[in-house]
């Protein structure tokens, strides 16, 4: 946690007391004086963290008697049972919860503090969350922390160090940490494009539908000494069975409560209907009743406040928040467009590089073919030269043989033997001459074929040179295309004019426009809720086969029974509220 030290302005040489305040993500250190009131300290914390929606929060501490208490703003800090022996410690927490986070939370810091506190309560199992919703919430938490899923950089085990699921969920399934991470990673990848604050808001939208969300529970007893729970939240007061804090037995909406009071350990709730008896219960300590009453008063005030028109301060805050949201949306759109242009330029660059490599490879193959053609042409030329020489020699021998044969024929033969001998030699010479002539003709034919092959090789060589020249010219042209893309990527973004337009025209204090935007977001939320329920059902079906029923907790079994009945948090509340009078009478009769 980051630390921040601040000191309240002192007057004279008054003694100062060190104070440490823990928020969900920081530690703040102050020094206060004996006369410092709770409001002064609380306002100092709010200014330090930049929070204006302070009405949801309070400073919680453990007093000198070991009881959990909330710092009272109208009293001096040192007069509220804080320990003065060492550094005084407080925890800055949400004391009251909104009925609808999307419509009521204005500042991002408010949303972030609620997100951190609700997430911690779910992981600590102070708020029951079904397994399928736990996985989906974990995906939103990862998106809020790490941003968009990147397959190229994501490594298995990356989320191992993060506390993402309640231990109760991990214990009741035959799934390894790697299997859980795979489920979370799958849904995390689907959240791509969400900003951190959008992911946190989606987390809270799901969490606020959990039965135990925003409820402060206290153990009580009725007149028959039966153990019960009383729960105080934004909508009213609920009474719960000892073993079931999910569904109230009876409910007291704030609109139906006339008066709340306590005396010692006895606590009374008076209904607006005078015919109904008072609901009376007993707390273990009077201090518990005091805390219950404090939470009832604060929640009732916010309940009434929500049903009145927004004050000028709230209208101003909503207008500023809407303007800031629009400005961020415009920036995100610009960044998304720039990212898209960069990606397109990168793809174009890669395509050009691929084409360049392909052309280089084609050029290399053409050059190799050209070299082979030149070598073949040279060999053919040498072979043709040799054949020409051989043909010349054979022709010469044939002419000599022909001349010899003519001389033999013209020569006078003196004797028969000589004549026969000469005739034999003539026949032999004729045979040799015939053979020489045939061989000469064959060699001449081969020489003609080689000349044709040489001509074709020379033509192929010229074609290869022309193609090589074309490729070289294309490569030269592509060489000058890449820097153009690069220069576009590095061009500066001009944000001044759009920002000026935003400030001067987009927001001129038109509250009706803001209301239209809120209505649009509400319609989108309803559509997303249907999609969300489908996703939860799919996820539940996926992991159900690996569930070990014997390891399920009581709350898990109660939740499963509600699912089978088709009940939800709001349907149950509507039913309990609609039947509240009848249910309360029956409940009172059992007391």
C-alpha cells in the first residue's frame, strides 16, 4: 500500500496525536490535536484522496473495550474511546451502499473504493458468491488490473499470484489451480476493450445482485430466546433465520417503518400500520443496538435522499462526471483509431515485406536459372564446335575414299587375281564410304539440333534478363513505400481542437441530455443483464460436473435451492415485501 503523510494545521504548541488511516489501497498518516472533531478528520481524509461522495463512507475503528465502532463526526476524536497510547488507527470503509451502482455512483474514486471493498468481502466470504459468478467476477477483476488480454504475452500461471476466488469455491470442486485459471482466462479474453473503470463497474453490477451484498448483519434473539440475524441495508431491515442469511424471513422496507428505538438491549421497530404490533428483539450488548440504530438512520436518510430531486451539488458532480466520461471516451476513441491505423499499417508493412521477400526469392531463382542457361549454352556451343570438326573430318575421309574408289575402277587389271583383289578392295572401300557418309549425315543432324537448342537457350536468357529488370524496378518502387507508412505512424496527434470543442459545445449544462444518456445506459444495462445470465448459466453447467456435493456449504445448498425454484435476490425481496404484513403477523405469533 502506498503511504501518504499529512498533518492537520496546529494552533500554538498544542499536543498532537499521530493517526493512521487505512483505505483499501493506501495508508494515510496525520497528526491531530485534542480538539479535532471526527468531521474534521473525516473531511481531511476525503480531501486527501480526492473524494466528494463522502456520504457513503465512514471511519471504522476498534475502541478501547474491543468493540467495532464508527467514528462520530459531531464529537471529538479523542472522546470516542480511541486508544491514545500508540498511533490511533482507523479504516476508511463504505458504511452505506447505493441501491443501484450504475445510477448513483458518480466519481471514479468512489467506484474504485467500492470495487476494492466488495471484492475483498467476496474473497473473505463475508458476501456469499456462487461459484459461476465468482469466476466471472474474477475475469472482470483481472481486466481491471491488467487491461486487455494479449495472447502473445499471456503465460500459463500468470494469475497464480492473484487472489481471485473464495476458498469455499476452490474447496468444493475437483479442479486444479491451472483449470481454474483456464476458466478465468477464457472469460477474461472476452472482456477485451474494457477500460479499468468499466470493468470495475461491471463487477459491481454483478455483485450488487448477490443476496448478502451491502447488508450489515447482527446476531439477535427474540422473546423466546431464538437465535436470529437482523440485516440492515439500503432498502430496509430484514430478519433472517440463524442458518440462512440469504433470504429474510420478514422484511421492513424503509417506507413502512415509522419509528426505531432501543433501550438497553431491547430494540423495537414500529410499523406505519398501527394495527401491526411492534417487532422487538434483543441484542447481546447495548453497544450493538447503538450501532444498528446508527446504520438504520444513515440508510434511511440516503433512502429518502434518492427519492428527491438531485441537489445542485449532485447535478454539478454528475455533469462534471459525464463531461469527464465523454472526454475519456473521446480519448479512447482516438487511441482506438490510432491503434487500428497502426495495426493496419503494420499489416500492410508485413504484407509488403512478404511480397518483397517473395520477389527476392523469385529473383534468386531466376538468376540461378539464368546461370544454368548460360552454362548449358556454353556447353552446347563447345559440343557443336567438336561435332562440326568431326563432320569436316568425316567428309574429308569420304571424299578421299570416293577418289580412291574411282582410281581403282580406272586402273587396268593385269591378272584375274588382281582384278578380284581390286574388286574386293573396291567393295570394301564402297562400304567404308557409305558408312562414312551415313555417319556424316547423322553428325550434321545432331549439329543442327544443337544449334536449335542454343537458339532457345539464348532466348530464355534474354527473357530471364527482362524479368530480372522488371523485378528490380518493382523492388526499387516498393523500397520507397515503407517510409511513407512509417512517417504516418509517427505523426503527432492534434488533441487541442477536439478538446476545445468538447468544452464549448458538448456540455453546456444541459441536464436533459445527461438524463437521456443515463436512460440509454440503463437500456443497455438491461440487455447486458440478459446476456450475463446466459453466461452464468453456461459457466455453471461447465463446472457442475466437477462439483463435489459433500463439500458444499450450507449457503451453497440454500442458493442451489433458490436457483431450482427460479428465485433471485430481487424476486425474493418483492415477494417478502408483498407478503410482509401477513408474514410479519405469522412471525410475531411465533415469538
